[in-house]
């Protein structure tokens, strides 16, 4: 059961690192421009040790985070999932109303990041 929960947390944290081919996000912003976005999410992505991590993908994730996880605290919490995927599961299962609100925003971020950043 613990392994399944850890696996789920890892999948949720990595959902934003999927593949695909759309070169524009829903607002029509070029993914190529997004590759230069920097911040907490981008740094966490680049230092995560994942084979798929590159400046283009990590910059895209940051650009999506800038649109969907606008507060520094939201981005800090999400960036922490790169280093500790189990923390995502802890937050998801928390009864804390702030964690529940964050998780809704994080789900929006991960869905949009998967759609926009696929294949980078």
C-alpha cells in the first residue's frame, strides 16, 4: 500500500513532464519563449536528476506555473515535490483547508503543464 501511494505521488509530481507536440499554450504563447522562464519550479526541475529535464522543458513548466500557481508559496510547495515526491501525497491527503485549496491549483497546473509542455 505504501509503495502504491509513493508511486501515485511520484506520478502526480511527474505528470507535468509528459511528451507531445503542441507548440503553443491555450493563450497562444509560444513554448519557445517559455523555455527562458526561470524560477523555483524551473530550478527544482533542472536539479531533479530526471533524464527528461532540460532548459526548454523546465522553462515551460515554470511559465505554466507562473500562470497557474501565481503565489510564491504555491510555487515553493510544488517545487518541493521534485525533491520529495512523497510530500505531494501528504499534501493531497491533508485535511488542512489550505492544502486542499493548493491541491486544486496544483492539479490545474499539472494538467496544463502536461498539455503545453509535452514533448519538450
